[in-house]
C-alpha cells in the first residue's frame, strides 16, 4: 500500500514471496480435527499456487469513492486480461499479478479527488500457504454452508512479529499488516470457499483507519484435468482513512489454461 501525498492515491500491495515452510501449529486447546483441516488447507494452497499461475482470466474492476454521507462521489470501471506469474529465483518462489488493459477507466479523476488502486487481494489464500500459516492462530467456529457446499468457518489472527502475506508500503518502507478474519474451509479437502479479512489492530497512526477485504472462490473445471480447483471469483476491498473512503470490486471470469513454450536454435556459421 503506497500513500502518495502529492496525488493522494492509496495503493494496496500484497507481498507474495513464498517459500516452503512449516505447517501451522494451533494452540493445545484446539482439536486434532482443526490441525488436520489446516494441514489439508496448507497442502491445497501449496498445489493451487502452481495451478493459479497456469491460467489467465478476465478481470473487471469497479472503483468507487464515497462522500462523508456514504453516497458515491465518483466511480470508474476497467477491464483487463489478468494472470499471476510464478517465479523462482534462488529458491524463493514469488507470485506477481500481471494486467493487460482491455478497457481502462479515466486516466485522471477530477481535481481534488483520489481513487484507490488495489492489487493482490485475490491471493489472500496465502494466509494458508505453509510459508505463512505458521504466523497465524486458528480457531474452528463450526460448520456453515455456501452455495450448497458445507464448510467450516476458521478464524485466523496474525501473530505479532511473524511473517505476513500482506504489507503496507508507505514512504519507502513496508509495514506487515496484522491480518485477522474468517475463512470458509471444506474439512475433507482443505478447499477454501471464501475469505473475509481485515486489520487485527488499528493503523491510524500512519493514516489507515480501516481495511476490509472479502474474496469469494468458485470451482473451475478444465478439460482433461483430473482435479477441480476453486479460483477467485470476486475480491472486494474497502479502505478508510481519516478523511477518505473507497471500495474496489474485482470480478474474475472466463478462466482459461495456457502454456508457454520456447525453442532454442543454434545459428549456422
């Protein structure tokens, strides 16, 4: 997240560096079933990271800025070809979003009005990646149903001082975000159906009053694929500072698998 005083644009950036780490260890009061469910989610997300980098989709972004009375002051819409790029350098795996504009919104909002630019929220599932999950406390809140599927609501809260998949970028520094929220996890498979996350503690001292994000996932079958993975269908983020209030909604549709091949040739002398 970057705060530019000159143009007053708030940028949300998720830090998505991924390494192979340890599985989350819940507190002793939690049951083995919760440990097993988190373990399945660890495995599911670790496999899903590679699958997510092998697809592309269409992303539609709706940006809204609100007045003090809650009415919409300004809105803008854009559409992109969207994909996540998986790289591995020196043993460190990272995910980076790539967007190619199909239809972009207004380049410049009206004078004195700033818009929120949000990136990376579709990858909130990284809370349950083995590299990050050891930095969170988990609590089973019981069963719930979404779209006919039975999930368990699992509460998560970041442990202070541990690594986090989200950070606030401000004036050249990065501040790990203390994320807290609830994930809907299918106990038998570890599939994540929904994530609702926000800040575990206030960051008003650096200009961030509140942040709330929700990511909804849907199964996406592909031809000749044995497994069906749940991909992000919608990611929304709402941010408030002491003086401004925004909400961005990202819709992801038309998932397609793609492959890239290269060929090397030796030039004839």
